[in-house]
C-alpha cells in the first residue's frame, strides 16, 4: 500500500490522537476514512456543479424541488 507523509500542527495531532483513542482505532485508519469521505464529497460537489445547468432548465431550482418529484 502506498504511503503519504503530511505535516500537521500540534493541536490537530492532539485532537486526532484523542479521537483515535476514543474510537479504539489508529490515526492512520481515521485519516484514511476522513480522506475517503472528503473525496466523495468533492466528487458530489463536482457532479452537482456539472448537472446544475440542466436542473435549472428543467425547473429544479432547489433540493426541495428535486425531492418533491423523485421521493
């Protein structure tokens, strides 16, 4: 598995260490999960940005408009 090295400040390291201890997980495991979640959100934002012009033309100006028709 590839690895990556990052530098974080002391406060972030303390917070990450505390969270890892509280969840009985490694800091690496937590960071991998957080990166996966952020990557998924970034992909969602990009998809939403690409689809917005089509949604606007179809009259879907808010999430509520969309959910009204597709829920």
